[in-house]
C-alpha cells in the first residue's frame, strides 16, 4: 500500500495485517519508562492508534475513547518527538503509560512503517482473543481517521457475544 505524507509517497514496509488475523505481540517502551507487551490476548479490547504526528490526536477521538474507557486498553504509538508528546498528553490528560514513540518494531510488525523515522496513521481494534477486528490506514497520513466508522466498529467489538455451543444450549436449559 502507498501512503502519502507531506508531499512524499511511501510504500508500507513488511506484511499487511488483515482483519480477523492474529495481532502480533510486540514489546514497546512507553514514555513513562515502562515496557509493555501489547497486541496479543488481553483482558480488555485493545485499541492501537498510530500517527506520524501526535498533534493529530483530537477531541473527537478523545471523546470516543473516553466513552468506552472501562472496556478498552488504548495505546498511542507515534514518531513525534517527546516534547510534542508531552504537550498532547498534558492537554488531554493522557496516561503516559499508554503513549510511546518507540515505534519502529511496532510499525514493522503491524505493517504501518513508512521509514525508519516515520509511522503511518492507523487505527486497529484487537479483541480479547488477540484478533484484529478493525483496521484503518488512510492513504494520506495527513487525513483524519473516519471516527464514525471507528466508533461503530469499536461498539460492535465491545458488544459482541460469543454464540455457538454452550453447556446450557446443549442441555436445552
């Protein structure tokens, strides 16, 4: 896939991750110094947001994440410098243990690497079983994410109920 950013065109490096495929597990250092392994099975739904510019984080996105905060784990991965990240984390009161600019390995594993200095804009929703249930990568990294589509997808993943064989169904209870 080709992605435009600031009048330059980049080809995404590494393998494309598809919806309903297993999310890669990756170790990431957060800006508070913690190292976390993210992307695999987790007790909550994971939302991975990436951007070449942390200033793309906006009120609309923040409101959606706040609405579902008790049911999701959010990770923001950016190629922005620490000084810009600190401004945005302060402005939106973001938890520094959920934001990182340690993007290189992450971007390669998730297929959103533009260069060794730049990550594409993207949104991934990963269910509790570690499967990618939603993915958006705008072809122009300066364009906004489709927040309406993102919110609908997030709500669907949160409200998904496992169907199929359960003991109660089998017993006819």
